[in-house]
């Protein structure tokens, strides 16, 4: 789903296929669902965007991430981002998580993280939690947003199998056509010379 929110307006939403998340340069914020399939040993962006309803209002936000592995029943806190500093809080993700969200600001709208060297143990549900404080002239107002992302980790070979299969099928067909063509040429040449093929 894609939602555009501008100051003093209700969000306008539409459904999209694909899974990229972007903040537009003119100040509009776009919310798009995260990808859900990661390849083992690769990198994977867990996208999480929470747009402010009032772009002209100063704000600060923190982002926390939790993870519930496939087959588990409870979430474990894995990452925290506050005051432009990220902290990995789960040893399974030490040296494997990087902040991929809003840069050089405490007014976060993109709370995405990046998993390095994905393993099959990363399959499961991730929870992204935005805690935002809106700073109005005479008061502050706290909002929060929670998003859930379930990812499945697949083997690289599985992903490549499809393209390899189609390539091999094409080459096999080309070889068969070449053999048929060669046999036809030999048969035609034999017929013209009066020999048995």
C-alpha cells in the first residue's frame, strides 16, 4: 500500500505491487510494504516507514525492532535507534545489522534496517516500532506506530534454479534442433547421391 500525506491533509492511499520504500525529496512521505523474501548469505533490507501527519511540525522519534523466529512464540528486542545512534541488542545480530533509515536527523520517518549475511535462522516475523514526539508550540503529543514484516529465507541455488533451468532448457532445445538439422542434411545428401542414410 502506498500512502501520501501532506500537511493538513488526510493520507491518500493506493495499493502497489513491488516493495520499495522512499521518502520524496519535496517533503512528501511514501509508505510502501517491505520485501518478504531474503536470500541466504546475501543482504536484506527490512523496510519500515512511518510518515508524520503534519510535516511542518518538528518532531523526534526512536525506532525499535523485535524478532520472533519461525516456530517461536515471543518477540525478542534486537535493535534500537535513538538520537542518531543504533544499538544491536541481540547477540544473533551482532555485526549483522545496519541502520538503513533516516540520516542526520532525530525527526525519523524511515526506520529501515539492513541484515548482512542472512541465515535461515533469520526466517520469521519482525516488528518495527516508531515512538514519535510531536513538538507543538505549547505542548507535545506522542504517537506510535507498529509494523510487522514476515520474511522467508531461501537458498541462493533455489532462486538461481529457475533461470538456470530455463537457460539449460533453451540450450538443450538448440542442441536437439542442431542434431535434427544435421541428420536431415545427411539424409538429403545421401538421397541425392543415391546412398542409404
